[in-house]
C-alpha cells in the first residue's frame, strides 16, 4: 500500500473560526443598533398618537358644549387646579389630567379659540427619542367648529 505524505485538511483552522465569529458578532451588534433605533422611533410615534387622541377628545368636548369658552393658555401641569365649575370645568380638568398622565410634569397644553376656529396644542419632552436634553415635541390640531346660536337646543 502506498501512502501519500500529504494529508488533506479535514476541518477548519482556528483562524477561520475566529474570523467567522468576528463577522457574526459585528452583524449581531449592527442588528442590535437597528433594533434600538426602531424602539426609539416607535416610542416617539406612540407619544404623538396619544397626543392626537387627547387633542381630538378635547375638540369633541368643545363641539359638544359650544356655548362655553374653552380658551385656555399655558396649561402648565405644575399650576393649581382649574377653578371652573360645570361641564366646562370638568372638561378642562380632564384635559389637564390626560396631559399630565401622558407627558409628565413638563407637558403643556393650550386651547385657543378665534371665531369658529379652535387650535389645540400639546407639547411634551421628547429627549428620550432624540437623546438631546430639553428637546420638546409639539402636536397641534386646528379645526372649525359650528357657531353657537343663542337659544338653540344642542
């Protein structure tokens, strides 16, 4: 029997294993970065959606009680309770509570009425999504409401 002095390689060398592990680890780290970025943007989109729900809820309340003046400026969550009574006071109190639950102590809301136009603005801290302290995001809803006619039953 004749034996060849050359042997054929039957597996991978340690260097090949190390290079494959390096390539795999770089790929996994890249995927983790993409996942973190996606979570950041998802959180920001969730906050914008919640702001939209709060603004549309308040717009519906204004339309339902169009005889009341809902103009409210600088709704700062650190201020005291709203002192109005009745439906309007309850609506504005709920608006303030929703903003506090949604955006925390730094969130603010404004309601501006100009003729038949209503502008509802919410502002909240967006530094978690942008990684910049003091970064705020604003959502503004502008809509028309029907004029209130004195003596009409709504």
